[in-house]
């Protein structure tokens, strides 16, 4: 038996093998650049070409080049379902758009959807391990840091990166708009950035102090913007984080007790909801919850929700097509789930809801506790965050973050299954 003997040749082979294992692919580096570019709201361009489009092209080129030498394989059945669902969505949207090609808004929203689907597809095909998730999630963190620097520059100088007309310049002079040109969009993005920072810490258990500094700076910008949906969403995120911490502890002690408590909570919520709705109308509830000065805005959003549902029913549950909610309502629905349901119908919204249910089932697998809490708290918070933006489903980072969390659960699930074997 030979112990610890290395020749020059086998040592060099070992070094090359280790380098190959530890190094990310060119496609992943291009995808990292694409994620950062998506975080910049597609404002930055080179000779009139959007940076995100350039990075997308590089991603395609490298992916095709490496596909001949690297075997690209979707690692789990869950990820395959995730991948094929978004392919189906793209095909379905293509059919819808074919019937409304004369509508420029439909075409632009269809292209926006394809860009999101492309990013999701590339993430799905190029994330093969937890190491890949950690690397690509850094793109979201970097994008948040860049936006925070821009936001603080706006607050200190009164200038804005995105050009505004004279009326908006007066109104937004003391507010941060970032690269989005819209305070609500920036606040929504910052919420996702905060969650990405928490995920990064949960993945690595490193850089606690920098993470706290970034989160504190981010919350200050959200408060300064005054985006209620984003602010309330992050408050709910924190409350759910503490609540799920207790539930997970109970789950680890007794699954039966956990199920009973969860069942009782659902029953209590249903009873309370029935009592409240029996005594108050939705308009009464909105007026009771709304802060002074925001009543008309909240009632308008409630009206939009009703009209969006009516459009959904009138389309025979098939959806009215990409971007048509704005065309028919005159403005955005201001609700992530209702907008998708209204435009793409029952099949697509069912798939989206299944994805969020999958995220809510993260506690069932042996993920690190902090990572589990970060993912579980996302869905309840997102219900509020999704009404803050003028179009959360078209913000690129919405889908990047959802994809990263979904893939993280699936890869940890696969790992725990392998351990059991």
C-alpha cells in the first residue's frame, strides 16, 4: 500500500481536476452579469443597446459553446416541473399574442415576459449545486448595493439618474427613484434585495455585520420612499420569521402537534374572516385600515381588483393576453397574482400558486434553519409587496429571487434524500 506519494504528473492532474470543480463556467459568469444588469432596471446601455440584452447574448453564446463539452442536466424532478411550466407559459403567451399582434402594448409585454422566461430558463439549466446558487445570488446582492448607492446619492443631491419631466421632478425631488424611475418599483426591488442578503447569509453563515448594515440602509430607503406595500410587507416578513421559527421548533418535536396547531390556526382564521366579512363590507375594511390621505388610492386599488376579476371571468378563465389589463383598465392592476390571473388565465395562475405552495413547504426538508425561515417568510410578505409596485411581475428580480429559492429547496431536498439512501 502506498501512502502520500504524488508524482509530478498525477499532482498536476489533481490540481487541474480541483480547478475544474471549483471554477464556475463562462455561462454562469455571463448569467451573473445578466442578474446584475436586471437589477439595474435596464437603464444602462452601451451604444443604445441595453446592458441586460448584451449579457443575455453572452449567456446564450457561452451556453451553446459549453453545451458541446459539458453535459447540461436538470438535477431533480421538481426542477424539471418548474422548467417545463415556464416553457408552457411562454408557448401559451405566444398563442395569446398572435391574436392581438396589432396591439403594441401586447407585443412589448410579451417581449418582457420572454426576457423573464429566458432568465429563469438559464438559471434552471445552469444551477447544478448549492455553490452555484451562492454565486448567482451574489448578483442580486451586488445589484442591491449599487441601487442603494444611487438612492443615497439622489437623497443627498436631489438629482436623479432617470430623467424626469418638470412636474415629476418637483414631486420626486426629495425621494429616491434609483434606476427604475419609480419609487414603488425601487422599494419592491429593495425588498427582494434584503431577502437576497438574508439568503446569502443563510447559505454561507458569513459576513453578518455587512449584511446588517445593508439591511438597515435598505429599510431607511423604503421608509423615505413611503411605499406602504413594501414597508408593510417587510414588517410581515419579520413577524412571520418569528412565527415560523416557533412552528418549525414544534415540527421538530412532534409532527402530529404541528399539524394540529396548523389546522387550528387555519380554522381560527376562517372563522375570524367569516365574522369580519359578515359585519363589514370590503369598502368598510379598506377605510378602516387605510392611513389618512390614502383612502382614495386604496379604494381605487380595490376597484381595480374587482374589474380585473371581471375581465378574468369574461375571458372564460383563459386570460386576456399580455399587457391587456393596462389597455382595458387604463392602469396596472397593482396586484401580482390578479394581474397574472387576469392576463394569462387559470392554467398559468394555478402553476404560479403551486410554486408558492412549494416554497411554503420548505420546512419539510433538511434545509438550514435560517434558510428555511427566510424562504417560508417570503410568501406572506410577498402578498403585500406585490401590490406596492406598478408591475412586480415585470420586475426581473422578482423571478430571479423566486427561482433561486425554488432551486435551493429542490437541491437541498435531493441532498437529504441521498443521505437517507
